[in-house]
C-alpha cells in the first residue's frame, strides 16, 4: 500500500511517497506561506505533483500544531495560520483522497518506533528540533495524547521567565533557546558581544544579520568559526536543561532527537549529554535515559504521516469488506 506523507513545518512543506516498509520513493517540496488558503494550495500542489507519478490511496499530514482527537482538524498552530480549521475535509474535497492529520512530532515518533531508533522502547520520547521543538511520548508503542489530544507541547514549556518572546504568545519557551530558529538568534546576539572573533558568520551578518539561519550557524561551526561554536555550545546547554526537566517528569528509558537540527548532533550532543547527566534530580543514583539521534532524520514526519494514512485506509477497507 503506497501513501503520501506531508510534513508541514513553519518554513517548508515536504511531501513523500512512502511504501509499506517506510521507504521514501519520491519527494516534492514547497515553501510555507502565511495564509491558510495559500498553505492548502501548496499542500495540494505537492500532493498533485507526486500523484502525477505514483498511484496512491491516501494522504497523511504531519502538522506542527494541536490536532483534534478526530485527526481531522487543527485547533492551534504557533507557526502556521490554521485556527479551529477542518483541514482534512478541505484537502479531501480538493484532491479526492482520504486525508488524516497527526501532530508532526507524533508522526515522527510513530515512524521511529516502527522503522527506526525508538523500536523496542517501552517508554520512549522523541524531541524534534526544527523551526521550533516538537515532542512525543510513546508508552508501550502507543502515543500519549493527554486528556484533549494535545500532549506533549514541550517546546512551549517556559525555561526562562521573561526570556525571548515566542510566537505562541508566551516568553522564555524552550524552543526559543533550543531549535534551528533559536540557533540563528543566539548567533546574532553572540556576534554583537564578540566582535572580531568571528570570520564566517561576521561576513554573513554584514550582508544581512537577519538572514543568519541555524543551518548557516551549524555549517560555520563545522568550519571552525568560534562564534558559531559558542552558539552550538549554548544550544547544548539549553538542550540539557530541557531534557533534565523532561527526565524528572516522565523518566523515559530512551530519548531520540529528530528534526533538521539533529543532523548537526556531532557539534552539540556530547556536551548536552554530559550536562544532562549532572542536571537530572538524583544524578548518580538513578538510571538515566539514553540519548540518540533519529534513524529516519528529517523524513520521519513524512514517513509517520504516510504510515498513519495507510493504517487508516486498511482499517476502513476491513470495515466495508463483507
């Protein structure tokens, strides 16, 4: 059974044709526009591009936001325009295929549990570091959704009272210090405080300070830029702070880091792991969660959404089979 998974993030819309083994056979991509009609246009466009080359039976959307318990609506999304929107119905009406929604981190966790780094974990947590932070908790392979279907919004746990403003309306949220967006903001602040120490990032900042992205900082850090390396160290610090809080609350056996920022894990994960081990309550006297990176990388959201769509289609076909 072949389905399409669409990962809808704050900056890009990525779609993939996925088979029953979790392999991505083909992809299409677009930019995330600010309006909901325009966003749905982009989703339909990337799905249409893939359908022109493949015969698919359903579509799954991995959304960076609160998805309703029926997996058909988006209640709220900090980085997307939807508010109490019946997204699945509207997309189905336009493309003529069944559509199911899932929180993007839940989708990634589903994929990693079935095909990747979370396989076999009894209590496993996925933390997706991208434009913001998404998180998902799996208990015996099942997604923990909370009472109203919106758990876990760990990216918007406040770590720094009075800290950086967040698009969710609060300030000091974890994702404002530990994400791709945060990495760029941290580097800009460090450049102002460490004039003359940077080479690569300083040149980019002279052209347009606002254009410095997390990917740019990571690339500069790999090339030895000292300010970029300081920014990666700050990321490690805040990652450890957040993970320690999570470990105290949920006591997972395994934490898997996904999202685009995880591709740069060699630049920060060892430092984050060392700090994490000292910050957890009872450090030295309790088992600690293992930390590893996702196996499916940035494709996990697409694969999970497509897998969910395939499961839904299979279940419906069994219901109507006499």
